[in-house]
C-alpha cells in the first residue's frame, strides 16, 4: 500500500519535538555555537554611565545580576513556556522552591487555600504546617470529592492547589470540574503536572491558571539536576518572579544548560516511557504475585475515563501492590538486578521505591495506612531501557519475593 504523508502548510506551528529542540533560542548564537552557551557569571558589566541609565530609567533589555536573570536561564524559560503553551515561565533551583515561592507570592495574611490530600508530601507539609505562620489558613480535602472541594471554599479563599497525576496512586484530577468550581467562586487554580509533562497533559488549555513542574524529573530526564518551573499568564508569573528575586532560589547556568539538553530529547524519551509503562502495567496487573496495579492507562484505574479524555499519554510511573506484606516487599526489592532502588522518577534509568520505608519511614504503620501507604506498595518509574529486560527483571524479582526464606534447622535436627 502506498503511504501518503500530510505536509504542514507554511506558517503552521512546529511539532512538539521540533519545539523541544529549538524553541526559545535565537537563530544566531554566540561564537556560532549550535548549543546555547553556559553564561557562567554572577554579575554583568555596564560599559559606562549612559548604559546604566538606559537600563534603570529607559528599560533597556539586558542583565544586571545573576539572581535577576541569566541568558542561559532565559532560553530555558522561553522553551518551557512554548512547550506548555504558557505566556510566561520562571525557573527555580528545585521543584519545591517553585511550589513554595508560588504559594507565598499569591497569598496575604488572612487568606485561605484549599489543597487535596493526595498532593506531594512536602507540599502538604508546607501548606498544613508552615503557611499558618504567615496568617494563612489551609483546608485539606479528599482527592476526587468535588462536593467537599466546593464546600471548603470560603470568601477569603485565594486558590485551589493539587496535582494530576498524583503520587503514588496516579489519581487524575478532572480539570474541567476543577475550573468550573474555581470559576464559580472566582479563585485561582494551581496544578502540579510533573508526572504528566507538557507532552501528556496541558492544564492551561483547560483554564487552569498556573502549572508547576519539577523539571528534575522528565523534562531534564537524566537524574543529574534539580530544577523547577512555574508557568501561566504573565500577570501571575510576574508576581512570582518578583518574590523569586527576593528569596533567591535561582537555578545556576550549568543546570539550565543541562535542562535545555534534556528538553531536546524529552518527547522521544516520554513516548518510550509512556509505551513501556503501559505494557509493564498490563504485565503487572496479570502477574500472579501482584495484588493490584495502578496506572491511568489501565481500564481498572478509578480515573481511567478522565485520563483518557484529558491526557494524550499516561506517563512513565506504575504503582502496584505485591501479594504479601513487608517481608515479601523487601525480598522483591533485594532481588532486582536491573532496576535501581531509589526515590525520584523521570530519568533514563528505571527507579523503584518502597514508600513505606523510604518516604514515610518516620510514620507509624497506622499513620501510613491512613494515607494509603501500605507495606506492600511499590512505585516503579520506568526508564528508557529495553522493555523486555525490564519485564524480565521484575518477573524474576516478583517470584523471588514470593519464595519463603527457608527456616534454619534446629540444632537438634542438625545433630540427628
């Protein structure tokens, strides 16, 4: 059969992979470099007093001090904004710096915010334990209970903040319902879209006001930097950028260079991780040693229908419960040969973590179970290795985890 190819008309917006490579960069670069240079400086020189006045009084577009901006950083911000479909972007030294600065920039003493109980642990901790020091109240509502979410909003509520997908159960927020509730009360909406990435989900297209990313994960993609970003309308991002300059949670130029390098291959990596995670989720769901698998691409996931409506891919994280308890989970982890036991996600190496003993080790078993963190819960972040190798490693480790350790023989039986 003869294949036909559709050609874009002149002036059409380039595709995601093209923009991931080129967006935000000037065609002509310093020293004719093909890559964006690392401008490794903390301050910038003025040629004379006239140039100072042109900058301070005339608004000349240039740089002054590293905390207020860097050429490498600006390219990263422009590229991220292009990929997310945002008017503006500000990058940070970490995802949590982005979260905390955004919250503080948007609230005043006496305000109130609403957050869902399935948000990232440290985000919840900041909202529930620290923000009250500034006279801001916080209400935590069950994820997916839209009636409770609506009822929690007060006249002084400033915004709703949540994630989609969430960690570790990969719950999906209905962004249409979120915006309907927020519009009815005239409040802002913030979504952490780290697990989804701009390739799989673009909350701004659903009317969400601000999107947050931990660029440490899929966007940089190599488990070698920390970075965060906030994206949205210029009027909101400008408020966050102003506080960002005062708080100083800047990203250094070398990290920006590595982020830009990672973004160039991000759509290719993400396509592989989407496909691999879907196949692995199906494999785990059918495995005799797995009690349950959680992945938005599985029809069994409670939010599969919502995910199918608002996502173009389901991400590279799969969470599952193995049969048994803590001993089985530990034996499974210890038997892995290819997957690395480590927190975080989104890089080229496949990482696996046990939330009960890694992220929630300081809680009692009762406290953990109240949060849904069971002894047999495992979170897998799929990398870019060969799919068959990953499945083989998981399979052998699951069978090893199910085998009981032989009890030592008693001295009497040994001497008989």
